[in-house]
């Protein structure tokens, strides 16, 4: 017959119950700092020439962060964009897209400069082969060690304060 007994189980449960709020506060603060650092990394390193070259700055300005679940038992930090073409750059796209009718400024014809004029481009479909140029996932991967270390430290400090 094998028998086991946990000595101090009630004390251990009470200790963890008391430590939980401090651990949670530490983890929430750490996730807040890490998402801010990830956002800055994406903007400064990934969208300023390392992965994608800035054309208009719209994608870089759209990078945002949010924290979900603060004050609950589950917390998550998100860094992303709501710009429609951001997903295509991040994951790549192979398929057909529809181009809406629009005006285009024409400055040359057959390789020779002409008087600039607006030309109507009719709606059409085109095949697109856009390779992935990850700016979010690659930044997250680069910070993975730091993230794990910071969250472990936040948890450890929360438990030690008891």
C-alpha cells in the first residue's frame, strides 16, 4: 500500500490565494510594458525599412495595442493593425483581387513625359502573388525570450511579496 500526505496543504492554498492578486497585478503591468515595447519595435524596426519600406506611413500609424482580460484570471496583450492590407503583408496573399474604378495621374506615355492629366481606370480583377513579409510575428519571435523572462520574473516577484 502506498500512502502520501501533503503537510501544510491548507497553508499552501491560503498562501496562493493571498499571492494571486499581487501576481495578477505584476503580470498585468508586465504585459502592458511588453506590448508597448513590441509596438515600438514593430514601428521602429520592421516598418521603417527592415521588412517594409514606408510609403505613406498609414500602416505604421495604424499599429496599436490593447490589453484584454485585466482584472480576471486570464489576461492577454495584443499588438496589431486594422489596416486592410496589413494582413496581406503579414501573411502573404495569392489569389485574385478586384480593383475599384479610380482616377490615376498619368505623367508619361510609352516611356516619355507628357503633360500630367487624370485618367479613369475602370474596375477590373487582377491576380496577385504577394509573399509574406512578417512585421508583427517576426518582432514577437525576436522578443520571445524577453517576454518569457519578464513574465516569469513578474510571477516570482508577486509570490515573494507575500
